[in-house]
């Protein structure tokens, strides 16, 4: 029982005792995963600005990736619908910000909001048609959307033809940091909420067997569509932050490798869990920063091998596997 | 006042094939209607129309006078008509108790309600279908008979006033059929639902149903008490053939 | 009437390209139709087939037609290994292949695709390589058509026809078809499910890699490790159009996409033509999920 209790949990417990009694009781009732993620997010919010700029900048990128991981988790993790084309929302969000900033002169925050809205609307349009398809058919239908989007933006003069929309927004890392922090925090809270209680039970049932879920009164189509819209909205908003971060948006924002990275993060971390996407983002992104200088292909190969092994032998990912084999640790993931 | 489930003039065509041709039925809550007929006579299609899984080409399904055939499947369940699958479809990664809890949570008229009675309701259903000892097992670990009971229990847990049972007794040994019929009758007496039972196991239908509807090639060819139906010459010829003498009481 | 001439030339070219697309997609179709699971790394085996043709040309001067024979032999072996590494654990002993198996293999082969693309980048760098093969042009009714394209187009048609004869006329072919229609019944007829599925996977890979060799003639921008990221989706689209498991479907789907791409380019920018060729799959899936063939 004690082996898996990290010391930071105890430290946190002490530091939070300064809260009034009833508030502490509420925090305790959230469960260890929510407490841990809440603590991580709180620490990120507080210590971010005092970190060296190099690390601060990396943290922005990390949070962008984590937001994407939670985003694809909302649909693929929760319902089992493998979305190979999730990057279409990333590129759409990026182009929304790019176009808004360049043509309408809107503030980047507004661009992020616009990216989120457009991502959600696009998810609604794609989802209405494709969420009726199952398994590989859904994967294929979503796979073609970023490919088509790539060609469309490459051939649209208003979107810079093939050369994209470079921007000159200056060095705004503080605003970027807190924007993506707010998105990530909101998304983690949302993920936590939809895995709880009755709604969480309903979503698990849907993932297990869609027909049976319908037969016991779950509004399967609506639940799937709402999750997909939320997922597209967050991916779009984070895609807009990414365009802001790299000061431009290019057709390569629709590169399928982004989709595959997102998917790899939740497969490795644990699909449909609250902690999994965060773990997956850490595991995928940290070696990325180290290996990219030594052997750029080493990291995707390592990710690919991990995805193969996990899919074939440990389908629950890290979180699911620990839950299964270390029952004592289970409550830390609830 | 007892509820009433009725289907009027149901026609269902698939392309050029007419699967159901002007079929009507009605039953009150608390009664059991048996639905029999040779393979391909449209029994399963009729159940699918009643449960909202398929829309009829023409005709309508009414629950207490309210039309339900245009509602999506999950709304039909919430309105009070639940179906069990011929091959049970439990949620394999959920425990038996959770399976029933999902149905009790979402199937009722007020889904997501925070009713304090929910846990008791779930325990009651587990007791009724004799799955209490298996409550914490994963549904994937159940035997075929247990899965069928779970399927039944889950339909009950939706709070439905009418159950549509698709070949619940198929694939069971004679002992298991006898036992399952007993469970069904006891639960029906206690809960008082109405049921449409599609069944190949003739003895089961004849002992359960107050009335029987016979389908042949999509048309209703006879309706009546089990005794009347098995003596009907048309039915004997169309469906029962020479076996009729074996099933007549 | 220059406009009509251009359209006709596009049509001829599009049909030939469509035959090559059909050969590539046929490998995917066979595996998907028989085993009921999708190989998400399909494109990477097209890529390997293309590199195979390139290196065989470099080393021994083989043209893509001869290289495709070597590629097919390699593909057969690779396919059987692939079956046992990726599909066997998920498919063995099952009479019905469910959604769960489909998702597990989709994800596992997606990991494989990530590995192969990046191994390709390490091994061959990202820069495009062209293959020298130019048997001249043929003039058909005033139109000049490159002979290389004609040869590989006809060869593609040839291997699809051979696979059709194999599947319908030989014992093994019939066993594969039986397995693809009903695993339980095939077993009752004495078909060994594992070897039949493994061999079918091998044949699918052989066609995929041979198709990759043919494709080199049409890759004007050269062969890169990223070839699969474009041609796998095209293959998926073709199989969906023609209908999974329908052997003539690959041909119909391939020609449809080839012609669509080439004829659309006469009227709209090339980018829009590609976008349309990809997006056509969504209405087809929504309205005719079994494909456009009856």
C-alpha cells in the first residue's frame, strides 16, 4: 500500500491544511488523481514566470501537447472511436488565429477563441456524418479530412497558398503561457467531470457496447457528438495557441504526424483516463526534447515501438495496466 | 389505469421485400403476448419496430395512445419499452451490478436522476434475477444462462412497463429453460410488466403467454389463446406441421 | 477542340493511373476483406515496395516491371511475418472478428507505420530519389502517352486479374474466400484458419509491394519515406469506394479516383482536385457504406 504513495502527496497534504476545514474536506473528496493534477496545474501557474525563459518556453509547448492529448482522449479515449484525423482541428484553429490576426487585426486571445469555436463547429459538421460509422470506417473518414484540408489551404490565396500565414506578434510568452494553462486546466477539469458518477458510468457503457447502451436508454449519438465537439473545440483552441507560439501557420499544421503523436500519447498513458493523457504527454515530449538533438528519428521510433507493444500486450496503457495489476494502487487513479 | 402497448397496421419493406404486411397487435401491462412463426416470418423485425430500432414503412406504434415509432431508440426505452437481445450484449468490462446500475440510471423517465432509491432498486433487481452472488463479477465472466438473466435484469432496471424478449430461452438446456421460465413468471408476478415474447421453444411460449400471435411471411395469420392457436388449422399447416400434436395440451 | 483533346488525354492517363492505384489498394482490400482488420501501416509497405524497385534498379538495372516480381516475393514473406507478429494474437480462435480486435490492430499497425516511416528517414534520408525508366512514348490518336505508364498500368491490371483467377479457381483461393465469408463454416469444411489468413495476408502484401514498384513510374517528385502518408489514404478511399472484400471493387475504385484526379485537374487547381478525391469518401461512407458496386 505504501510503496506507491509518492512523498509529494504528503507534502501537499501539509501545505493544503492552511485551507479552512470544510474546503479541505471538499478537496479530499476529489480523489488523489484530481488532487495531484490540481497541484501540478497550481504549481505550473505559480512558478512559471520565475523559471528560466528556456524552460518556460518548453512548458508552453508541453501544455499545448497535453491539451491535444486530453482533446483526443475526449473522443477516442472515452468512446473508442479512433480519430486518425484529429490534426484537422489543430490546423483549423491555427488558420483561424492567423487569418483573424492578419486580416481582421484581432488580438491573439480573440484568435484563440475563434480557433476554439471553429474547431467545435468543424467537429459538429464532421461528427454528424462520421460518428455513425464504426471502427476502421470512422478512422478512415476522419483520416481524409486533414489531407483534404492540407490541399485546400495550399490552394487558397486568402490563406497564403502553400506558404501559409506568417505573423509578427512579438514575444508574448507570458500571455501564451496563461492562455494555454487556462485551456489545459479547463480540459482536465472537464475530463475529470465526465469520468465521474452517472455520466462516467454511461460513457463507459457506451464504450463497451454501443447497441446495448442505446437499449438501456443512453442517448448514444448525442453523447458521442457532444464529446467530439468539445474535443474539436479544445484541439482548435490549442492549435491557435500553437500558431501564436510559432508566430505563423502553415499547411504543415495539417501534418498527420501530429495526429499520430496525439494518439500515441493517450495510448501510452491510458485511454479514457484522467491521468493518462498527462503521463502520455510527459513521456512523449521529454525524450523528444533530448533526442531531437542526437537522433531526431529515435524518438518517434521509440514511440512507435511502445504503441505496438502497448496495443498488443497492455491495452490499458500505463494507467489502465497499473489499475489492473496493482489493485491497491487503484484508488490513486480514481 | 394499466398501460397499453399497441401497434397498428405495421408495414415494413426492405427494398422490394415486404417483411411485415399490415400487422397489428395490442397488449395491456401485466399480460404476455407470445409471437411465433417460422424463420423469416418477420418476428424479429416486428420487435425491432416495436423497440424503435427500426422505423416502420407505414403504420404506428403507440404507448398509452402516444406515438413512439418516430422516437430514437433510447427515447423509446425511456418511455417504457425495453428490448432484450437474442444474443445477450452485456457490458463485458463492467460488473454485473454496474450493468444493472447503468440501466437503472439512464433507462428511467428522468435520466441522471439522483434518486436515493437507486441502489435499493439495483439490489432488488439483482435479487429478482438471482444474480446477487455474482454482483461483483465482470459481466464477461458469466455463463450463457447468467448473461441472459443479466440481459433480462437490465431491461427490468430501465423501469420499462413493456419488455420485448427476443428468443430468451434459445440455446438453453431443458432444465435451464424450466428454471428460466420460473424466474420469468415470478418476476412478472412481482413487477407486473407486459411482455412480447418471441420464442422458438414452444412449451415456454405456451406456458408464459396469455395470448399468441402467429406470423407467416410478414402477415398475422392467427391470434388467440395458446389453446386456440395450436388448434387453428391454418397455423398447423403453416407453421407447426406434424409436430402440432406434440405441443397441444 | 483542344479542350476535348485535353480531357481525353487526361482520361487515358487517369485510367492508367487508376489501374496502378487499384493494384496498391487491392493488397489492402484482400487483407481487410479476409481478416476483417485494417493494416494502418499499409502505406509504409507501398513505400518499401517503391524503394525496393529503386534499389533493384540501382544495383542491377531492373526496370519496375521486373522489380515488382522481386518485390512480390519479398512481400509474401513479409506479409506472413506481419500476420504472426500483429494479427495472430488478436484473431486466433475467433469465429467473429469484433470491433475490439479491429481497434487493437488499427492501433498496433499505426505504431508500426510510425516506426517504418522513421526507419526510412534514417536509412534513406528525406530527400526524394528518382528512378530512371523511360521506354519512350506512344502516340494514340494524336496524344502522346508515356509507355512506362502504359506498361505498369497494364501490369497492375494483370496482377488483379491473376489474383481473381487464383481466388476463384484454386483450392487455396476458395479456402481464402470461404474463410472471408464465414470463419466457423470454413473451419467445418477443413480449412485451417491460421494458415489461410496468414497466406492471404502474404498475398495482400505481395500485391501492395509490387504496386509500390509500379507506382515509382508515376512518382514524378521522386520516392521519399513519406510516400505512404499520401498513398495509404488513397488506398483506403479506393477500397471504401469499391466496397471492402469485393475483388473487382479495387479496380472500380482505383479507376474512379485516378480519373477523378486527372480530369478534375483540367477544371480546378490541382490542390482542389486532391482534396475532392479524398473527401469523396465521406458521402460514400454515409450513403453507401458497402461501396458503389452492387
